[in-house]
């Protein structure tokens, strides 16, 4: 590697029980350093109980322009939603 | 736990966290028993989602209309996804997918005994969605509050998707009960066969449940078997009566004082027999799962061969 720093994405779990959430990114030399930077940059006010850092280049992402082929088929499947099924009057807990 | 064993400081902290309704997350210290118990429960849950595809899958090609077929296909697809969420959540505890599948194939890991009953008619698809999924939902809703973070989050995701499963099943029953005498009889026959196995889904009575006390203390389980069963009975009876179905239990009576239905004794011999491997379809279910796994071996091999080739290429470049 050259002396150019790597880009890392930072994810923080704000509270036990919640998923890690993407909060931003930063530059670092290696994952350990990224973790320390993330602590300094993103958790100065006890924003979290756990941090994940992931090298940005390791993330494979879908493209906005792929939307149609990726998600579109779901729109014509209303039967995946409970609201499609009419339940009789007075029947509870369905 | 044995009171004579002095709890370690770590264990105190761990239990205090649970008592305070905080979640345990994958990298936290946890007692070995907690980890083992969770892996057992979660993998059993995952296996149930996957094996449960079989009785329903049995009717996909024979659904009475294209719409019902698409609906059933979508439901079974969801169940496969639920299996995946749960296997992944169990993997955060260090269990590997291969180990879990192997335990299932060797008969060491269980799955819900209800899936060892056959789906004989189209009405069974209605009864499964309505009764079996609703019983699962009652349990899963309580587990949204389980103490292990990844498990709780998987449950929340699953419960969101379950809402349509129960409704599509009830809708099948409703439609049959609106039909000819033969269709009504078919629906009644389905509830007759599925009612008691669904009652058994909640497991043994509280006094006799092997893992219950410790699991409640660790909040791996949040509500007792009998408690969950009663809630399910109360709602299912009302739903059955609303469309003219009879519940196959002569002892079923509304208990004004308790504000719940009283019900007859459950045949625990049958339950134990099916759990032990002697239900109507146990062998078929396992054999089918093994076959599907073996039949898929060439896909897994092709994927890793492709991956190896790609790696070789990119390291050569
Ligand atoms: Fe299920
Ligand atoms: Fe499910
Ligand atoms: Fe389901």
C-alpha cells in the first residue's frame, strides 16, 4: 500500500438490543486505528456501546439504478401483506 | 441452578444485566449454559421453520387456484427466510451451520413435533396457516423480549412477516366454510386433526418442562408454556366458532371465573411418541431434508470452485 489512508465505514450500536447503525466514515491506516478514530470522532457523547468498522472497499452495494430489477417484482404481490385478507366482523387476534 | 455452587463475579454481572432487562450481545461474557441453551433453542426453532416447509410444500403444485398457489409459495418462501434469520442468529454464538444441520440429520436436534403430521387435503393448508402459525406467533411475540439481542431482533423481523401467514390460512378455512357441505366437512376434518397437535406445540405443562425454570431466569423464555397455550386457546376457539367450526374437545367450556376456556387433557403419550421419532411422518421429513441437502451438494461445490478460480485470477493479476 502507498501512504494513502483507507476509507472505513463506521457503525454504532447506540444501546444494547438495537442493531448497529451506519453513522459515517473516516480514514485510517488499519482496522484497529479506524476503531480508535471512530471512538474519538463518533462517540464523544456516549452515543454507543459498540462500534463496527468496515473497510469501504469491502462493501458490495446495490445501485439505485438497479432498483427495478431488484425490488420491483414485490409491488405486484399484495398477498404478502396481511391487509389483503378481509377478516369477518368480530374475529379477534388475527 | 445449584445453590451450592458459588457464582462467579462475571455471572453476577451477567444476571444483573438480564434482571435489568438489558440485552446480551454476541461478544459479551456469558455462562456456558446460557450459550448452549440458546443454541439448542434457536437451532431447534430454525429447523422447525425449514422442516415446516414440507407439509405446506406438499400442496404448492395442487393449490386450487393460481392465486392460492402464489400465496402459498410466498408463505413457504418466508419460512425459508425465517430459518435463515435464526441460523444466522445462532451462528453469532459460535455454532456453525454445518454442525446444526448435522445435529438435525443425526436426530440430536429436534424440530417442532407438529410438522411430523401429514397434510392430507387442501383444508390442511388452511388449518396449518391458521392454527400452527398462530401458535408459533403467540410464542414468537413473547420471544421478541428474549434476553439475547440477535434472537430478539430476529423475532421482531419474523413476527412482522408472520402476520399474513395466519390470515391466509384462516381465509382458506373461511372460504371452505362458505362453500358446499363437502367443503365444510373438509375444513372440519382438518381442524379435527390439527387441533391437538397445535395444542402440543407449546410443550409440556409448566411443572414438567425440562428447561423452563433456568430459561425463565435467563429470560431465554419469557412466558410459561401453559400461559402461552391458554392465550392461544382463547383466541383460536373464538375464531373457530366465528366461521362455524367446532373445536374437537368435549371438555371445552368457558370458565367465567377465570375468564378463560377450560380444555380437556392433552395426550402426552402421543406427544412423547412423536418427539421420540415415531410420529406419522418423522422418517419422511428427515429423509427429505437429507436428500435436499445432498442434492444441493453440487451447487455448493460449484460455488466454491468458482470462488477459488476467481481468487486465483485476482491474485495472479
Ligand atoms: Fe413457522
Ligand atoms: Fe415462520
Ligand atoms: Fe409462518
